[in-house]
C-alpha cells in the first residue's frame, strides 16, 4: 500500500480506486441523519448494512414468489425450491467448497456453532477428550463447547493470546496432544480484527488427529474464503455481517463428517420415513435443516453474495486497508488513546480505549455525533480480561465507509475529551 | 452547551472523578454486588443498617461515568434515611430515568441531575444499577461485618 505520495512524481494516469461514492448509493440507510448529524456507521462488525438489491430480493420473493420449499408439487413451491438451492450453490462457489450439499443453511453463526458442537461434538467426544479453543473467541464459540463438554465429560483447553493480540502458536506444542479431538477458533477476531493463521493451525491439529471448526463471522465480508485452502473441517458464518439479512447463516462441513453426524434438531423436512418406533433421516443437507427455513432471507443472502462477488474485491481490499491505516494513525495522534492489536495482520477493525473515559460514555458521546460504534466487551469477556480492560470501543469498517467518517469519529473523541476534562 | 453536557452534567462528572463514600465500610451488616453484564459495570455496596435506618453506606468498583456517579450520589442521598424513605426515593428515581414522571417530592433535588438519562434508553440500567444493588443489600440477610 502507498503511504507516502511524496516519494514519487505525480502519476499521469491515476491507478484505479474503489468508487465509494457510487457504492454508498446502494445503501440508502447511509443517508440517514442521527442526532442531527450525518450518520457514520462504524459498527459493521456487529451487523453490516444491506444494499438495495438485498432488500429487493427479499421483497420480490415475498411479494411474488413465496411458497414453502422442498414440499409442494405446485409451481410456486418448485420455483422457491429451485431458487433456494441456487443460493446454496452460490455459497458453495463463494467458499470454494467441493460440493453444494456440504452447505447447510442455519439461523446464523451462533446456530451453526451450536449445530457443530451439539451434533459433531456430542457424537464424537469421550470423557477426557479435549476441545481446544482460543482466548480471543466470541462467546458463541465458547459456550456451545462448554455445553458439549458438560454433556460428554470432555475438557476445554485454551490457546493464549500474546501482548500483540495474536495467538501464541508456541503454546500449541503442549496444548495439542493425543486427547485433542476438536480445535475451534475464529478466523478473524471480532474485537481486534486479527486474522488467524487457520491453515497452519489446521495442519497441526490434523496431525494430532483433531477436527478444525472455524468461526468465520468476522471474515466473510473482508477475506476471500477458500475452505479447501484453509484446510478446516467446518466453516460457520452469518449473512448479516456480509451485507445480507439477519436470521440466516451457514455451516459448511466436509461431506464425510456431515454424513456421519446425527441430526441436531428434529422436524419436518429432515426425515426419510417416520413411524412411532423409528425414524430414518434425510441425507445432508436436509438432515440439518428441520422445519421451514428463512426462505426470504436466503434469497436476500443470495443477492448479498452476488453484490459482494460483483465488486472488484482487490479495490475493496485496498479501500478498507486505507480506512484501517488512516483510522489507526488518526487515533494514535490523540493523547491517551490505546489501540489494541494494531501490529497484527488484521481486517478493517480497530479497537481502542481513551484513558479515563469508560467505553460506554464514549459510545454515547460518539452517538450524539452521529457515529455508531460498538462500546462493550464484544461478547469476548476472556479477551477483555487478557487485555485488562472492562471493554473497548470498536470501529469496524465496511466497503462503504469513508475517511470523512473516520474524521467524524476522531472529532467525537475530541469532544468527549472536552466533556470529561 | 452540547447535548453531551446535558447528559453529563457537572455534578455527574464531579462524582465520577471523585466518588463519595468510595471505600470499604467497617462494621457493615449488609453487602450486595451490582453487576451489569451488558457493560461490565461492577460495584460492591456496604450498609450499616440500624433498625430500619441506614446509618452508613459505602461502595467500591468500576463502571461508566453514569453508573459510578449514580452510585456515589445515591450513597450521599440515603445516608441517615429509613428503608421506607429510600424505597420511595428509588421509586421516584426509577420513574424519572425511565421517563414515567419528572423528579418529584420524594427525590432529593441533587438526584434530578440524572433526568437527562431518560433520553438515552441504553443508559437507564447504568443509572439504576446502584439502586437495585442497594435494595438487594437491604432485603438481604444480615451479615457479620464484611471486610474486603
């Protein structure tokens, strides 16, 4: 990335840059005013905004094509089924998964991790087996494993985080052992934005005989996901953090593992035959999609994937990297600001505290400036304890954010400093 | 005056910076924790309850400016008051911060600085955390003097 323009003579032809003004027109909510100010939406790590195309896909389906999927012989049902399964194929391509049937729609990342922890975890773990997590996990990738550990007698162990905000891979040598059955880790830290070396960890986990579960919630909007290159066994994420609707997400899992797993929830759509004595289950993915799925949201998810893959992602990457660098530089110029994990390889997320002002108070003052950030423990209390803070302020950037919005963040912090002086 | 100053009145900022009764209370006979898992605000309150009168009160812990100032101002308001008076105060305070009524006669005037909280629904719990903890301390079993 170019950080200095003075080293070079002005270029005759400008290199291509991401047309952020044009992208912003796709997201009507960005024109909203909040507390009398232009909205600066910097809470994309919690939930990103949806482009018009996503909302229209949901609405078009609901207004013209709604019917249940995998049920009826009538035309609308068949049409809905075809479109629903087409999104499964889009997702397969997005993840570079080998087979579309390895993609299971869920209600989101939390539901997906619960599915894997319950079905795969409970059917494979024995008392004394070990589940290896990391200190930077979201509660969604901790609590389901605790429930599974309680049910199976398995033991949870934890890869620590270093001062620099990265996983301490040196600790893997003694943490990975013959009892390790599952390694569950986040692809990208929701607090620090740190990108974890999933491939390296997966190789070592596999060598120890463990399966690898990856929480991709914070990764899919920013990174190119290739589940085969990552070498993991399960990959889980949500649509609403990648410009899609809430209420839908997915689990990708290796076919051989999914085939051997028992159902997680029972109901319609996941069976082959039912008697009161015995039920046989449908093959994957249907086995894991009991009940009527969130069909309209899946249609919206399909539009989000189309939107994301339709962009020049190299330009989006450069734009987000510029926002991250600019925000980090601007924040570090303010006295009393502490930025966490700034040295790590990371996506466009910056987490910080301002000396003497609680993150919640900063969140309120920033909101009065129209700046939406997350100010909390980010559902990552173990990491907060590691960092020695009750919480942080997190600005998380999406493709539609601008340097002007970073400036609004900084102005809000200067104002907070005045209020609390 | 900015909107932020309307919420963060100078009395609130003062009590945030220099909380009153911020210590462990020797010879306390009631103690309770106030914890808000949403934001991590965490305070411990100590009471000396003599019959139905609060003869002394103190607190320690950490939290945002609203929760800390509310805890501090609460301790100054309830010292020397009866349980019944404190309950009326809490009711009045709760109505005020949830927008169900203005500060009324049951509320010591200085607590009216939290009236602005009603405009910030996400912060109501911060303001009322200490009052809930105080109530659970009063309702709790009598304890031997607690020391931290």
